[in-house]
């Protein structure tokens, strides 16, 4: 039997406040759509207690636009993924054929709220805006370029993009003819060149070797701290 631990709103926000009092600047909510009432309640109580942290909505992009509309004025930074442009690919890899259209609508709504500009504070942390993340997958250069073309056409080439090369195959996909290998340097370079040709000049890119740098070792109690040891 799974033991469920329940927390009150006060317990949750008090724990957050302890971290804020230690100098933490932001509160992040990860793929939180199904906890919308809870997120709003947490932000409201923090504000009532005199705390105005940077609020970050960290999502896979599979959100309802109407839910995002209800967060206007409450969320400072939107951090969505845009995983796939091709619905066939979305169905094959995530069993969500409607993912591309859902992601388009949700990102359009985030853009409506935040526009092009990401504002950073003195510590280099985003305090408001939207950053779109995209992980380039092996064998899917065309799909990645389609995503960039859509963003440039429907939003703006001034949007901040985090273009990632850190894909690594797990044992679950080791036998897959495409997902079973890492991203090739020339694949990532082709997407980078398309990104530059489309006029994108804000955001972040990675070294091709980043798959090794960001690959945690879950045999350790602290897999991210002990990587490589």
C-alpha cells in the first residue's frame, strides 16, 4: 500500500518561506496544470505573508491555453518545452498526437502575456518573460527546424530559445534504431545554423558533449552531485 502524506497550505508555504528567508529568489512550479488551484493558493498566501518571489511556470508545453489565461499576473517567468512539431512523432514518442497543437496554443498564450523580452536581475536570473526550450532529438533535424520556423513566423525571432543537445539514450531505448544513439554533432549544428538564419539571437545553446555533462548517475543517493565519481 502506498502511504500518502498530506500537507496543509500553511505547511507548504511555511516550508517555501524558510527557503526564501535563506536567499532563494524564486518559486518554481513544475508541470503544475493539474494543481492550478493549489498554485494560486500558494502564491496568494506568500503574497499575504509579505513575500513576492519570482514565480516560474516550468512546463512540458502540454497545457490548456484557458488555464494559462487564469495565471496572468501571477506568473513571472514561463519556461515551456516545445518538444515536437509533427503529430506523428508526438504520438510515437509521447503517445500524445495532439501535443503540437496544444503546445502551439499554450505558447501563444504565454507570449501574449510576456512578449519577447526576458528581463534578468543582477544575479543573471530571469525575473519576467518567456524562454522556450527545445531538445534536438537524433534523426529529427527537420522537426526541430519546423519548430523554430513556427516560432519565428507566429511569435518572433526575438523570443529567447534554449536549444539543447543533451539527449542521451537510456537502457529503455537502447535497441531503438534512432533513439538508441546520441545526437550527432552535425545534426545539432544544422539546427543551430537554421536558428541563426531565422534571426534568433537571444537564448542559450549547448556544447555537443553536454549529454555527458547532464547525465545523472541514479545509482547514487545524490545523482546530480555525484555524477562522474
